[in-house]
């Protein structure tokens, strides 16, 4: 399997090389040259444990890894109870009992967010590739996070030999718990820096560092090479394909869908990687009907899917679903490449986006639908779902609203909402929506978690409870324009 740049001006590489580099030299994103078909009999794969199914899918993409190398990476990544709190890894629940509605819970990993599904595996893929290609440089992972990627990447790379990781996050753009998870991270090879700006400022700063040729030469002279743990790295994207197959297999096993029957997915989406993995599953032959892109009030993706015009020239809104507070969705570039098969066009569109914050894409995006939730609608969805006996986080609530918007007026295929995070990571806002009298906004993150546990009857996840009393180890803060200097100082 060969990987090419979406912008067409970089040589093709093997999977491991694409994972090591992160971003292509021409500024594009690596994509597989074609989509392999998952031709195993459905009777065989619907009963596979999560790790085994992930191995079978990834071996079609990561063809420069031996089966032994890949199996070792996958089995360690999805180990229970070391890395995940439930043996199913990604359990499917229908606790809301709303027609054919299911929630795929992707928040049972070490950081209680869906990013664990990929970032428990990426460090292992990266280190295996570095050995395979005899990379002599130290790898420095540069990552921008809107809240969840950062902690998952820190957990994955902490203590990994030959690797350092620097995570940038919007200083006032993540939840209190997300910030605590990152700033208390232990490990001699980890660095965390707050940025006085929003996620788009942070992500743009990291991309500028990657494209700074002079900086690359300076760090190369010191034996350092940059890579990424963001979903711009294809090694972050590909592991996410597996959970779409796993969800479908669980529906077949419990009789909710007959083999070959269509299933819709509703996905809370900011940087577009989560829903793009569903598109990859579709292109591999999984019978997906609709992919419903759920946004919050930063609804640039909603407008794009409906009109074909991507316009980031709009006010940035800080919401209770901060991981979707994004106006520049990096992974959309990959979808446009796959739909158009025209790297010259993609280069032109990305240049227009960089220069003016806007472009028009004329080709239809088959299978994609879109909806968005205002802050009031997100809170109403939180309250409605909790009234049915199930408590979710605000991102998943926005997806529930999108599901309702796209399923009104009749019965359809079973719909799976991708549940992206534990509600305890957003305790204050969940409390404020489902039980205003119990809200404890002034009591700090742990008082809020305690109050949510009382109201919901749920137990605080042990990995969040363990944050109590942990020392804040990372206090650095910089302006967006200072990010390059921060990297050089840290290294």
C-alpha cells in the first residue's frame, strides 16, 4: 500500500514512513492510494474481539509491517484492563430505547475520550516504524489539541524511548478536567504549553512549525525530526476505521440489522477525522447508509456540507463542547482529495483557505448529511437523554440533536451515535443541563464530579478520581506567535 500527498507534490511513501513524517513535505496529508476491500466473510468477523478485528483491518493498510509486528502493536494497545476499563473496548449500548438508536461508547480508555482508540496504538506504530526504517533522529511529536487529543497523546508517548512530545492547547478553551489531565502529566519526555488563543490559532501555529524549513534544518542538525499525533497523521486516522466495523458487527450479533443491511452513523465532528474514518469504512465495503456530521455553533462543516462553500470567516464561539470549537477542519482535505482525485485542485483550495479563509468545492459529498446544535439545543439534548436514564457528555449530546434533526418524520435504518467522552470530563456543564440545582461551578472540578456522581448514580472513573491532589507540573503559556520559539527553548 502506497501513501501519497493530497497536494500531489511529494513522493509516495510506505505506511510506516508516512507515520514517521506525519505531514507530507508539500504541506499535504498522506492518504492511501486506494481503498482495500475487507473481503472476509461477515460470519467470520462479526464475532472477533476488538483487537483481532482491528488487526484484520489495519493489516490491509499497513502493509510494510509484518503480521507479527502489527499484531504485537495492536494487542498491547487494546489490552484490558491495562489500557481500557471494559473488555469489549468499544461497547455498544441502546439504553435510550429511541427507535433503532445506539451509542458506541469510545470513552473507556486511559483518558476517557475517543482519542484513546487511536492514540493507544500510534506510539507503538511509530516506534516500530522507526526501527524498521532505522531512523537515527530523535522524534519530537508536536500536537495541537482542542481538549482530548493532548492527554491521549501524552499518555501514549510518555516514557517512550527516542521520543519527546510537546502538546499545545488553548489556555482558556478546554474544560477544567481536560486542562488538569494535561498539566499534571508525568514523564521526563513530555511538555505541555497553553496558548493564549483558540484551537484554530493553536493548530495553525503547529502547522507553521511543520512548514518552517529553516527550523527543520536547525533541529535536524541536532538529530531531531518532527512528527505529529494529531489526526493529520494517517497513523491516527486509520485505527479509527476499526470501530465502525466493530459497531456494525455488534448490531448483526444482536439482531438489530441483518447482514448487509444499512446502518447510519451520527458523529460529533470538529477536525473531521472521526467521521472520515467512517467514510474509509464505507469505501472498504461496510454497508453504511448515512454519515451525519454533527457540529456545535461553530458550524462551518454544516454550512459546507449543505452548500459546498467552506467559509471560516465567522465569529469563533467558545461552547460547552470545546473539542468541536474548530473552524479549520484539517481532515476535510483528505475527503476532498478522495472525492475529486485531483491533487492540483486540493492544493488550489488549501491555498485559497490559507489566503482568504474560504473556498468552494463543486462536487457532491454523497452519503454525508449535516446538522448542528446551538448551546441551548445541546443543553436540551443533555436533559432529554438523562431523562431517559442515560448520561452523556456535551459533544455526544450535540450528536443526539443532529440525529433527531435527521430522523424526524419516519423510521429509518439503525443509527449509531459515536459517544466521544465521559460526561465526568464536563461535569459542570452536564450538571447545569440535567440538574441545575446541583451545579457546583464555583466548587472546582472535583466538587463538580462529586455532584454529577450524586445526581447520575454513576461512579467517577478511577483515572479521573486519581487526579485529586496531583501536582500541576506544566505551567508554560505563550502567545500563538511565540510557539516556534517555545519549541526551540524546550528542545
